[in-house]
C-alpha cells in the first residue's frame, strides 16, 4: 500500500460497537474510498470486489478514539514534573520548555506522542501546540487532528503584538498544510492572557472562523486569580509590573462577559464550575474536554461530569499532556472517569456504553466533527480501531461494553485505521518506527539532567 493511501477493507470481528446503535455480534464494517460503506452482520456484508479482508476474530471493533485535549510537544517530559504545587509545576514547565528544549526536541516529543496515540487506537487528537512543530508530526503520522495554536500574553499593552505573532504562525501552518489537520487557536488561560488579548482573539476567531480551545476553571489558584486577584499567579504578574484587578466572577462568568464564550470554545478541565457556570456553557454551545486523570494528578479535584451531562453539554475525554497523566491511553482515561464517577455518587451514574460514547462520539461532538467521525455509520470517514479480547484478562466476555471499559487498555489495541488507511496493525506503525526516536530522546534526557 502506498503511504497515505486508503484501502477498500472488509473488517470482521466477534463484536462491532457502532456507538450510535447497539453492539453487533459477529459484525463487519465495509470500507470503500476512505469512508464507511456499510455496517452490519458479517454474514450479510460481502464487501467490495477489491477489498482486503481483515478478520480480527476475538476483538471489538469501535469508532476511532477521540482525544479532546493533548499537548504532544511535551510528551518527552513524561515523569519529569512531579511538583505538588501547581504554580511551581507550571513555572518549571515554562522554564524547561523555553530554556532547555529546542524545536528539534519538541518535534521528537510530538512524534513520540503521535506514535503513542495511534498505537492506542486514537485517531483524532485535539492538540494544544505552542511551538507548532506538532503539525509536522501529525502529518507524518497520519492522525486526524485539530491543532490549536497556543497564545500567551498577560501584558495588555502587548496584546496587538501577540495577535500579530499568532497571525504569522497561522499563516505558516496554512503554508505547511496537512489534509487531516484543522487549525484553531488556544488562548492559554486567564492568568497568562490579558482581558484585552482575550477580546481580540475572540473577535479574530469569529471573523476568521477558527475553532477555539482554552484551559478553563482548572484550579483553585486560577479561581483566586479571577475572582479576587489573589494567589501566586496574581503575585507573579504584579512582580512583572502587570496590573491585576479582582473580577468578582467565576472563570466561566468572565469568559461570558468578554465574549470568549460566544465562540463556543472547547473548554479544558472545568473543575471549578457551579450550576450557573454549567448553564452558561450549555447555552453557549461550548464543549468540554474532561481530563480526570490530569485533574487528579495535579490535585485539582474532580470535575462535575454528571452535572455536565445532565445539562446536555457536549463532553469528550482528554488525556492532557502525559507530563500530568503519564500515558496517552483513552481506554484507561474512560475507566478512571467511570470509577471516579461511581466513587463520588450515590445516584445513577453513566453506563459502560455511555463512557465508550464519551471517548468516541462525545469527543467528536465536543470538536464539532460528528458529520465525519465518532461512530460507525455509513457515509462517515473510516476512522476506527479494534481492541483484542482474547487475552486472559479480558475473558470471559459477558458484557462486551463493560469488558472494553473496565478490563482493556491501550496495550490491547490491535488495529487503528484513519480514513481507510491502516496506521497500526497491532504490531507496528505503518508510517514510523519509534526506534528512530531513541537517540534524540536520549539527548533530551541529557539536557534535562536525567541519567540513563
């Protein structure tokens, strides 16, 4: 098969989980010209004449997993940042990113992240990119993505300069091009972006049609900064002679006031949200990237997932960067989310099928991509993955959705397909060899002062 070319495929498996409908026993998906031609019982789908047959046997075939919040450029920092204080954590991250690593390091890091994601069954990645080099890694790896170019600028006097720099980066991305990658923008957070810059970015996004993502209501330190102009972020900005004033509202209330919520952004985290905040989010049409493992790792707390879903908000799952998660494993993320929901609720909680939906169709909804991905339906792009079910830790399969959610992990993925192109066959990646990253990763370890 030529690189980047889709195939006509007839994929059969013991189970097909379309997500949009009930699981199918002994099912099949017929792929033609990069799209799903039909989904049904294997005995009833002959497939196209030129189709390659893939019989997965004891496996569950699912829509490709959708990771709604990642930082691919930071993958090589896995395990490096273990500071418990969030302000100290983010300061060390910033210093390391700008003072220790260069663009070649960030590209290597992004390539590692793409390889990990594809081998974990993730076909679509919402990536928050600062240097922007992850675009090349995504194009090389064949993943589908929304690359949100990150924007910083807490000094209001430099807001126009920050916007001009963003325009230059976006033009560079357009010139580079990547068929499966959509470009968006990501003002980082309330404590790193001034109100003036937020307003300029909101206007720019609406005028130019760029999707928006932003870290929102992530921590107690952020809440103190927005509501009271207090805490470590406020103190740090004042030390740089940047004025900070109390706003007396929540982060979501602030985003509504300045017009950012009107862009229907993808909001990452949303831990510090009350009922009014969730109603605002629902009314705006914004989506949420739910990142439970990152939230717990950084000791930020648990986001109100049940209340989000009850409000009808578009919610998908996100791994965040592996530096605050340690793995890019959406199956594990969904399991953690489900167990966390059970542990904190005496009321009804979502089913196994609901959590499988969160990491597929829910993510597609949060990204506004349901016309093309998120479920196995005729006419949609052939983005799919398969989880092997033969291993002892997955047997017996009494409830296939519960088995996939509570017993499987990225290590059980046996197939990843994007637009009819087999990117991972359970053994190797079609477009890259992770062994080629060993030397540059060793160089990064030396820069970080880590032995081995």
